[in-house]
């Protein structure tokens, strides 16, 4: 089932060589993790096991619930195929790999790319490489709000700058979307703000003191005293 190989690439960012070379010994369905420590490299018809190119390529990845369920179902199916061949006295190739043919043999990495391209050509879709699926995983994580630095370990990049350079154009689109989302937050209406502004500018008057509040009573005059010379 080659199509099952695409799920780890789409959702967890595995390379083609890492997906076809993933062994059950490095897959823990109980914890929901896979440890990437080897890969299948192809050159023409020759296929061999190899270590990741860089130290950052060796990593442990947490599986999403959908991929984890698919691997559990695939493990059960693989056990049934192995038991069926043994019941008919047919050999089973012990590769220990997760993704295999019905006889237990490993997939050729280029075969997965050919199967992936068939529906794309048939439906006339834009050209997309199998390798591009791992970029889909990174884009989904950015859309979910994961920071670029935290996302660096998922695709196995050697440096933060490589991750940033690869997904800078995508990141700018999400930053714009986040800015527009903040614009939807309810705010005070302009009328309300103007009313508050006018209320703050209302003229103030001095408070009346006890002295100024007293009622003034006119003083009665008893007449001017006469001078002796008058």
C-alpha cells in the first residue's frame, strides 16, 4: 500500500528515504513516536541502507493521532499477510521495515514517486513532487501557530536559518492573517470615543467655598457725623 507511505510525509515531514527505510524497531505505537536513524537511498536500481546525511537528520518525531491509527492498522494487516504466506508455505522476507510489499520486501524509493505522480498527471494538477509533501507538514504547523524555531526539529534541518529561509514566504502570509484576525476584536465605537473625549474636556469651575457661599448683607449707614464748623 504505497499511499500509506505518504501520511508520515504529509503530517510529520519525513523524507521519502526516511519513510521507506523506517523500521518497526524504531517505531513505538504505544508512545506514538518514531525515531529516524536510517534511510533507504537509491541510485538507479541499487538501493542500500544509510544514515541521515547530517546529525540533525537523526531525530525522534511525535506522531499525530491519524498517522498513529493508520500505522496500527497497517501493522495488523502486515501480520495477516505474513501469517497467510506462512500458511501456504511461502517465504516472507524479513526486512523489519514498516512499509513493505506483500512478500515483506522493501519499496524502491523511486517507485513511490512514480505512484504519486500518476494521479497528478491524470487529473492535470500542477506538478508537485513527493518531496514537497514534507513542506506541507511544516506549513500546517505554521498555520497552527507553532514557532519557527520549534518547527526546526520536525523536518530535521541543520540550522534555524535554513528553516526560516525555506518558509519565510509562507510565514509572512500567516502573519498578515494574524494581523487581520486582531482587527476583528471588538473595539469602542468612534461615537463613544468622541463622547468620552468631550467629557474629559468639559470646562471646570472653581468650587464654592464657605466664604463665597455666605449671603452678603448690606451695611446700613447711620449718617455722616457733622463737623464742629458746620
